[in-house]
């Protein structure tokens, strides 16, 4: 199973709204993530910074393809853009893959 990590930030004063939107995540968004083979998805926060991690059951490329083709993900991105600052990879249309430096199994 491939591992994927991303980073972003939310705009000043938007932490409560960011958390609210994730606590009320759309069921159809969950369905897309599952269809993409995404497992063990977690988002952490410090200050205004976010760090996300998930595992890709069918590989990172497959997960990125499913998400980039999904109208639900496009709606979610539009929904989040007023509070979220996120760099997107122009090829995959997903957050750039962070380089893994160390792993302890």
C-alpha cells in the first residue's frame, strides 16, 4: 500500500469552520475517497498549517486519477476555497506528493 502526505493551510480565523466542514463531510465525498482506494486518512493541524496523510490501496496514481475526475471532489474544492490555501499539482490536480525522508515500521 502506497502512502501519501500533503500540506496546506487555512486562512486566518478559519480553523473552526474548517473543522466544522470536515465534521459534516458529505457522504458522497466519503464514497469517492473509498472508490479511490484511500484508507487510514488523517489530517493534523498546528497554527494555521494542515498536514494530511493517507494510504492508497490501489496506488497513488489511481487515487489521484479517481479524485481528479470526480465532480464531487471539484464541488468540495470549490466549497473549501474560501477558507483553504492549497498548492495543487498541475498534472495530477492533487496536492503535490511530499518527499518521504524517514519511516519506522
